[in-house]
């Protein structure tokens, strides 16, 4: 029987890379995201790997939509083994210019949706006596950078939540871990280059070399494939004692 993974934000960037790796390894997948070609992405990857895939475009800003996404997954596939809370957004501005609405939206999508999805999945995972929750936090869950108040706050929050769920899941074979990537060249990063250039008064090339990769000892973007391999490992049956931890793939940023 194929295991089932729900991966939020899996029609772009890191989530898409993880979904491809899980499909290759025989998981049925609930694809999710706001991309208009989500249906095509899901059916193409499903066909390529001979697994069942479905797509949802639930907007994670609302708690009931997050809960419904989990319910839809269970209804469609009959189970839920792996929940990957990956969807996220970014906004970069000095605090005195940071719009309240942007702050609240980032907290809702990057942190609160992780709570609502994990809570909704919990009762099924408990009943199955198996669950793997993987939260895509960030190096910004462990370190700060200026002009990212909302993002850094949310990502630190996700690491705290990961530890609590790791403890609470222990009696039920539910693990919860966080992956903390350094910079990965995805649409989320591409979009912030012009904003960062404005905030730092730099050219876009300077933002990549002097801001983004400055703190990484390895001066290249983290490959999506490495994150996908990490997630696949955490999802395994044999990873039952790996829980409440963060796995940092940051090119040596936090080693300093
Ligand atoms: P991305 O922009 O390529 O993908 C984000 C996904 O989230 C998309 O599918 C998008 O549709 C979905 N999404 C955004 N808002 C949503 C909403 N309101 N409702 C439903 N879905 C929504 O970004 P990415 O770089 O692949 O980021 C994925 C995760 O990795 C995020 O949590 C991000 O914070 C984290 N991360 C990224 C980097 C990086 O350098 N790219 C580094 C560390 C952590």
C-alpha cells in the first residue's frame, strides 16, 4: 500500500522538489499551492511515477481552509502518513515601514497554518499509530536578518512548535521535525531580490553575493534535491526516534 503525503505549497520551489522525490519513492501525493497550473503539475508527476496525485488550491490564510485541506486528503486517499508544512511567503522592509497586514499574513501562512494542519492531521495519525510531520522552517528560524521581522518571528515559532509536537507525538509514533534551509533559488527568493536591493540600497547582483550568500560558508544556493532527500529520510519508518529536532542545510551559516 502506498503511503500518502500532503505537501503544502508543492506546486513551486522547495515543495515541488520534495513532492517529486516522494512521488519517485512511491508516495501518493496531495499537491497544494496557489499556482494556476497545479492540476497539470500534479497529474504529470502522478503519471510519470505511477502514483495517485490530487491538487488543492486551498488558501492557507484561513484556518478552516487549512483544516478542510487535511480532511480532503483523508477523504481522497483514506489516510495521511506524512504532512509537510512547506507553504510560505516573505516580505522585506524595515520595521517602521512594515505594513501590519503583511506581518499578519506572514504569521498566518508561515506559522499558524502549520498549527492548524498539524492539529487536523493529529487525530488520524494517532489512530494509525504512524505520522511524520515535517516543517520547513529556515535558517531564519535560528538566526535573524534585518528587515524580516515577520518571517524571522514565524520561522522561530515553527521551531518551537516542532519541539512541542515532537514531545506530544512520542507515545503515538508521530514524529515532528523541522528542516532549516539556507538560501534556495526559488521564486520566493527571486521575488525578494528587488526589495532587498531597495532596502539595502544595492544592485540586485550585490544582494545575491553580499547579502544572501554572505553568511553561508558555501557560496552557492542550497539545492532543492538536498532538502527533498532530507525530508524523505525523516518520513521513513526507521526514523521513529528522530523527533523534535531541526535539520540545518545552510552551507555552514549557523556554524559561525
Ligand atoms: P515558493 O514561492 O517557490 O513556493 C511557495 C509555495 O507556497 C507556493 O506553492 C505558493 O503557492 C504557496 N503559498 C503561498 N501562499 C499561500 C497561501 N496563502 N495559501 C496556500 N499556498 C500558499 O517558495 P519556496 O522558496 O519554495 O519556499 C517554500 C518554503 O521554504 C517556505 O516556507 C519558505 O519560507 C521556506 N524557505 C525557503 C528558502 C529559500 O531560500 N527559498 C529558505 C529557507 C526556507
